[in-house]
């Protein structure tokens, strides 16, 4: 049984990590979050110590080590994107490996800096890249790997996940903290595309506003038109008619790849891989981080060239704009 700590216990993604720790037969000794609405812990680890202050959390882990001989094996990080770097460093300095939600960091050079901490501490950093484990994605990778080596696939990626006005007040609506739309809701898709189709040769941004982003990515093995949005006004009529607020589509050569289901156990599978000596380490997400960093800083070119059809949808005014 491995000993875990978790930072960000009140966050949206924390229950999946708690479940993964539980289902892999391990133990949570401490959790941290500045917000104390963490009743979800009763369903998994009611006896774990909980803290709202980093200093007391850190002190508790140290006391367990020296007073009771309990060493921390892993620290799971489910905090806002801009804090991942700092919390990974905390985990490694505390003598544990880090298991971090995506994006691992916001900037490519952060990966290089963390590599030095890994070298100094001898500990490891793992990134949750669960799409790589999705059965449909596994099948697609095999198809591409075993297909004609000179084939360039034409792909349309569409991901619409509606968010209310709270989004703009939260850290997710702050570009410096979340990295923006492409980073916050798209980084795992860019990682999946990189994993399957190779290195990026061209990265064009067509539009990038508070509620959507669209562009074109030319990989070694694929041409990808992509569109991401948190605005429910861009949802297709058929989705709205069903009362749904999320739409996910991956068209490959005009054929839909179904991967809407099969997400429920992917965090547990990710943990199983890590505990078995596998998992995705520090370098695995580098290209995805480079892609989102470029999207964040590139000047949009507008609707020219080969752009995603959804990019033509009317732009929305920021709800809090004066």
C-alpha cells in the first residue's frame, strides 16, 4: 500500500483522483485545499487529515515521517493550472513523486526547470494524459501506425463544453492562471493528436477570444482544423434539442470517431500504469505545452486559409465587458 497526499481536494477533478487512489488499493494520508467544502472525501478517505493552509499540510507530512516513520510516496496535484509547477516542486522536495493533472505546466521552459529539480531530488513527475488510454484512441493510433507511412490524414476536431458566467470570475477565465481556452479545455486533445500524428510542422491561429479559439495544425501525419468553445450559443441545433451542453467530435477523413464514452475509469487506469512502473513522465506532454503556448501568443490571422467551419459562427461579447 502506497501513501498518498492530494492538493486541490475541492476541485472538479479531485474525485477521480480520490477514486483512483482508492481503487488501486492505496491510502490517502492528507489533503489540502483553501476551500473546505470537501465532503466528497467521506466517500473515499474519511480518516485522511485535511488542511486549508499549506504550512500545516506540509508540517503534518513531515511529522508523519519523523514521528511515525510514514513516508509519502506520491502527491496528487489537482490545483489550478498556474499552481502546478509550484506544487510539483513541493511534492519532490517532500520526497515524493508527483502525479499532476494536465496541463503539467503553462510554458515549455517550465519543463526544463522541473527537469533540474528531478535531477536534484531523484524523484519522478507523472502527467495524467488519460486520452492516450481511451480504447478508441488506442485503436486509432494502431490504425495510423500500421497504415501507409506517407498518408496525411484530414481531421476536424470540435470540442464545445458550455460554461456559465462564473467561468470568467474564476481562475479559469484569467489567461495568466489558466492559459486560456486552448490550454484549459484543449491541451489533452493536442497531446492526443501529437501522440498519434507526430511532430507539429505548422500552427496557425484563426480566432482566439474569451469564449472560443480556432486554428489549423499541420502534423507530420495529419492536417487538423480545430475549434474549441465554452459558449453554448455555438452548440449544434441537434445537441441543443437534446438538452445537452457538451459536444465532442473528431472527424477523420469525414468519418466520425466515437469517443464520447469510456472516460469513467481512465484516471484509475492511469494510476495503475504509474504504480506498475509506467505512466507518462515529464517529457511526454512537451509538444502539447508548446502548442498551447504558441496558440496563446500567436496573433490570430482571421478567417483565411483552411479554417474550421464553426469559426464562422458569430462572435459573442464578453458578458462582463463594459
